[in-house]
C-alpha cells in the first residue's frame, strides 16, 4: 500500500522530495509520479516511480509528442497527461496499492491532477497543494472538480517552486494532512441500511424534513444542497450507483439552465436520475423561480434582467446577493415540455414518479408567498400532463410542498417504485 505523490519534477523537485521524505518518516510507503511536460532540458535528480513518459503512453501519446503540442496545443498536451494520470491512479486503486494521493501544482499541474483525482471514488484521501485554487477567474472551472469530489485543497499563497521556508512549511503540512487522512481511515463498514439521495434547499426545508422523518428508520438519507453545484455532486454520486433511489425534491438546476439562472446545473441535470436504473421521484420545487441576484444586476443593464424583464416581476429579495424572480406562465410551459422530453428518454419509465403539490411548489409560491402565482404553477402541471409519456406516473397532491401530506405522497410514490 502506498501514498501517491504527484507533481512536475522539472519544476517542483525540492517540494516533492520533502513530501516523499515526510511520508516515509510517518511510516508510509511513497509512490512518486512525474507529470512534467516541459522541454526535458531540466533533469531531476529525484527519480519517479512512474515517469512522465509512461503517463503519456497511458494517455494515448508519447512524451515527445506532448512536448511538441505545447506551443500551439497546450490544452491537448495537458489532456493527454491528465488522461494518463487518471488511468494510472485508477489502476493503482483497483490493485489495492493506492491509499491516498497528494499533488502539488501551479496552473497546469492543478488542472492535470484535478482531472485525474476526480476519477477516484468518494472517501479516498485526496490533497491538492495549489497556487491557483483561489483565483476568481478560474473559480467556475475549479468548482467543477471541488464541487463534486471530496478533494482537500491547500491554497499555497506563494508559488511552490524551490524550497524557501514558506514552501517547506506547506510541504510538511500537506504531507501531514494526507498521512493523517490515511491513518484515520478505518475498515470499510457495510451499510446497515440502503442509502437514498435527496435534493433540497431552504424553500422546501420542512418538506425535506418530513420526508427524512418518514424514511430514516429504513434508509440512510444523503442530502444535497440544490444550489447548482450541489446538484452536480448529487448527479455524480447517483451515477456511481451509491443509492437505492433518488428523491429529487429540487430538480431546478435544470430550469435554471433553461432560464439562465444562478443555480444552473447544466443540460444533463436530470440524466443521472433517468439513467441509474433505480427509483427516481421528482417534484417541481424551484421551477417556480429564477435565481437572479445580486440585486445590482437590475440597475446595470444585465442581459438576463433586461431580456426577461425581471424587474417587472414578483421578486423575493432575501438580501443584496440572493434574489428570486417568479417564472412566467410561458416559461413554466417551456420548463414542463423540456423536463418531459428528458424523462421520456428513460428506458424504464415505471421507475419515475412525478409528484405535484398543487397548493405551492415551494414556500415562496404558496398563498401569501412572495412568488404566489397559481396560474403559472397550473400551466406547468397541464403542460407536463400533455407532454409526459403515459408510462411515467404523475400524482397531484392537494397540499403545498412543505406539508406532511405531501411528504407522505412522495414516500408512497417511492414505495411503489421500489415495488415495481
């Protein structure tokens, strides 16, 4: 068993050497992987257990070809090395060799190692020491990795080239972190109860609570915060077949994608639920709003606010950052059709159950709520009935989403799907 250390030996030899030494000092076996893609002019005295030439071959190329790509096809060069590293880490893990992985990198090294570490299962210790993790310009890109994988990130503040006192402290801390994670890792315990994934956010918190109460005796309930990135994490883990079912109380990352909202989870938002071959229970929570903050966008000729005339709609101003705008009748019809088109692609439609709270899709659209607009909610319901295949169950409940009655209907729908 080994702790894998990853980095570019032609740039960060001293830091990687210190990490290797610290891993050995803690009584663990290090395994060093070199991801250098430079010209080869700088030769390291530290020898890797798996060199960059081996990685390049694993990625479908050669190290000489990778170096030739750098001038005009740098993205392709890094993709080759990331692919090779990913396959290597997966092989080491599959063989039972890899206990954990620590990587050190600048911009290129960060993206190579993140792409590879993302392939390792949840729970495998992963540490990244990076000088670019806090760069705002790359926050969205980096979130694609950090948001769906349990990668521990140490922002280095300074560059990690050389071995000055600050870098030395970083390397020692990083090595201590990965060793501590490995040492704390206990034996795998078999689940006493199957697990169910549940998406939720503040506008259906009571409903989610009632669902958990009804299910927690027989299931482990794993909740995901439906803020876009949290939904991507749910999609990722559902896709790993970790759950007996997926209760998607808030599938609104899909409508946010359609409408251009802040919680956009992409066009593939519903696909994990459709494709995992297990019960998939949905509600329309979140389809009744567009996340469009901060509020200053209203006064800055923002394209979303301008094109959809959001300033003229019902709004909830939670604070200066968080703003929710009501979706219109036409938008709800569009959302319903697009959702139906996605769900209709399922190969096992009997596992999909759509449960509709007719008295409010969220706490905002109940009577008296800031976004109360029952005609828009009804437009969604009617359009969904029109476009959804008959093999997919639709259940209307005369209650709002935050009631015990609606939670009971969700759980009954789950039980029906489990029995099918």
